[in-house]
């Protein structure tokens, strides 16, 4: 009789342990498969740039920029607060691979939507229409059109095709001056070693909006290309529709325009209105 009581009690304890374990496993991950930190709180992993002022930048105070603001807003709409976000650096050459491997849940990193990329990943958005442009000194009135870049010294950044495209298609006499990064171009532009820097206008505005450069540079406003920034997700992910809903909400409640002005305002960036979801400009 005593043996039966002990056996029954043991079975009850074992059943309770199984129930507790099952509950623990169910709470340990999040709906997007990101897992959790320490098993006690769900997380979402987001890819951004770490080195683009005004867009995605890692600072001593944390992460800042327009892409960061957009990603944070989207994450909140998906059910995550800022403390539940894990930021991961997404360099341009690594973005598709990071999404395909599941290293991140989504990427917001000046990620232009192109047919080549859409063959590998899906995009929500677009959430910003940028254009290739030039940055020049604020007191320089000699460059009023792309053709005025003929004979000008144009900063050419290693790994970027922007300056070469200008030389090939618009200003064949432009003198390309090689620099390792866009940040390295700025002192050269300020002291006259180069006359112009070219890449996406949003990126140029972010650099020009830095405290040390406020009022020293201006955008040409040439709109040389259309760059439709989207949020990249893994191919077939159900996050695409949810992120699109969040982006629409961000525009409708005014948060999108506030983020643009907060991050690009000091550069007097003449930004395009928020694009319609799915409206990719060629």
C-alpha cells in the first residue's frame, strides 16, 4: 500500500515537471524565430549600418539615425520594445547572406530595392526614396549641374561606383580623387582638396548634418538616380506584410516625417514625400 502511494506521488511530480518544462520551452523564443536572451525574454535582431551618420550609426550613447528610428518603430509595432532589440551590423556586401542564414529578422540599412536583390530576399516598403546626388561646399556656386563637374575634383570612395558613374555618363573630364571612406572625403571637401562628393543624397545629408559640419556643405539637388530604400526580410517571410503595415502607420501618425527632420534637418535635405508601399521608382 505504501509503495503504491509513493509511486503515485512520484508520477504526479514527474507530470508537473514535464508541464513546467513545456511551458518554459514555449516562452523561450519569439514568434519570428530569433530566440531569447537568457531564456527569459524574447528578442528581435535587426541589421543596420554602424557607420552612416544620420542613418545608422553606433555611438557611445547607443544607436542613432533615420534607419534606426524606422526599425525601432517597426519593432514596436511587432511587439518589441527597445530593450528587446539586438542590433547587428549589416555591411552592404553581407546583407543578403545575413537574411538567408537567419542571422537577423530584418534589415534597414540604406538597402535599395533592385531586381537582383529581390531574387534573393523579399522587401517591405519602400520607406524612403533617395537619389544619387553631390555634396559641395556651401559657398561654392560653380557647380550648378552635373556637367559642371567636368574638370572638378570628385571624391571617389573605394568600393563605390557612384563617382565612376558620374565620370562615365555625365562629366567625362571629372578628376576622380581616391579616398578610403566617405568620412575621409569630408575634410578634403572642406579644405578644397576635392570639389564634390557623390553618393545617395540621404547619406550625404546625414554626413552634412553632423555637428562639426553644420552649415559648411550643401546638396546639389541633381537627383541622378532613384534609390528605393526597403526593409529586407528572408524570402517568403510573413514579416513582410506586418512590416508594411507598420510603415504605413508610421507615415499616417507623423512619426516618419519627424524622423526625417530629426536626422536630416540640419543639412536642409529636400526629401521626397513618403513613398507608397510597393511603389518602386525605376
